[in-house]
C-alpha cells in the first residue's frame, strides 16, 4: 500500500497539473 505521504504528494501533483491546464486553456482562449 502507498503511504499517506505518497498520497498527499500525488494529490498535489494532480492539483498542480489541473491548475496548469486551466491556465493554458484560458491563455488559449485569449489567443484565439
């Protein structure tokens, strides 16, 4: 089983990825 620390790290990575995706989406809409 994964440790609690590994879960927290993976969640942070997912949240960071979602934030980047939203920023990129907003920038794309502005450029289009």
